[in-house]
């Protein structure tokens, strides 16, 4: 699917989208609504294979990488 990384931490599934650009700000702006929809669909498909399905604890993080290789992780970035 569309998800860059799928991790498990303390029983929670963490879906991570990695965006890179010259700056963290421009990397963050590169995440489009279309990509978010595809991420959500891919996560739904993934969770459909889990024993608890959509009741599985999960979150979406975004990892921003700038031109110098610095990393900034935004936990739970898609929370309302």
C-alpha cells in the first residue's frame, strides 16, 4: 500500500509516513489530502487482517527529513 513504515510499540500499531524535502516545513506541506486518504485506506486494509480489526490501538505519525538529514517526528499527526 501507501504506508512507508508499520511498527508496533507497546501493543499499538504505528503507521509512519516519511516525507523529505529541503526543510521540515516543505516536507510537511508535501503531504496531500489524496495521500492521507490513501494512507487511511491502506491502514484500514492492514487492520482488517489484525485479530481486533479496527479496534486495534493505532496512530499515524509523520517523519519529516530535511536536506541535511535531520529528522523530526510528529506523533499522532493525523488526529482530529
